[in-house]
C-alpha cells in the first residue's frame, strides 16, 4: 500500500505493519511471561487448596483466553482462568456457581497468604529464594552479599530484591508479622465487621469482604 502526499511517497508493507503492532498493539513477550508467571503462582495455590479440600469438588485450574494463546494486547485488563469442577458437588445455576467459586477463591487466599507471611517471619528473609521452573538451583550465582536474595523465575542471575537494604528487610519482616497476626485475628473474629477490618489491615482499605 502506497501513501502519496505532496512531499513524499511512503510504502507500508507487512514488515512495517508487524513492527507497528509489536510496538503499539501486541503485549510484549516479556510482559506476557510476567503475567503467565503470576497466573501460575495463583493456580498453584488454588490447585493445592483444591487437593486439600476434595469435598468442595474443585478439580484443577487452567490458564485460558488471549494470554494463554499468545494473542493478548497491550490493553489487557483481565486474565481468564478456567475452573474444572465436579458437577455433582457444585451449584447448577450460573449465579450460584459464580458465588460458590468466589467463595472458594476467598477461602484459598487466606491459606496461601498465611503461608507466605509465615515463611517470611520464620526465615527473616535471610534465606535465598529461587524457583526451579526454568533452571536448576545449581544455576544460581554465588552469594551476592545482598540482605535479601530473591531470584527471577526465568533469569537465574537476576536478584529482583537487590535494591533492598537490611533496614528494609527488617521492615518487611515486621509487616509480615503484623499481617500474620491480623489474619489469625480475622479467623477467630466474632463478627463479620471485625473480620473485614482485620483483612483491611492486610489487603488495604478498599477490601470489602
């Protein structure tokens, strides 16, 4: 396709269109991988919760939609996760099923968050953290001397927590301790209102339960 003007003639072909799409329309590959990693961590938590609570009828989760297909756009504003359930153990009406799923997710999150905060408090963030999805632990570099070592899930040389000093490490541990105590109080709260207040201490004032 040629565009003529009084000053120039520009030829736009497949290469130019592909470059424009890559720069302005399609979600960057690095961002796709970041989003997929976030979803993977969420799915792992939900799948473990399902395995520990077979009575609920959850079977497994699966990433779906444009992010799974690799066709996501820069305007991505939601992520599709498919839930596989046992039909005989879940509501048959759509609205009731959605409410049931939301409740299962809400139940799964406290367990996952509690484990994360408990790990931070117990380890004091003095133990290096890495993931073995894309590389072996042996691929990690020698100790970096940084107060916190949390390595990128796809780049074994990238300590994503390298910017934190020891004072910040202690603040994070203290915050995790506070969050852990708030979750515990929420679990045993005698009123829904108090439980929500405790969760707001963890998730922020916008949380409504």
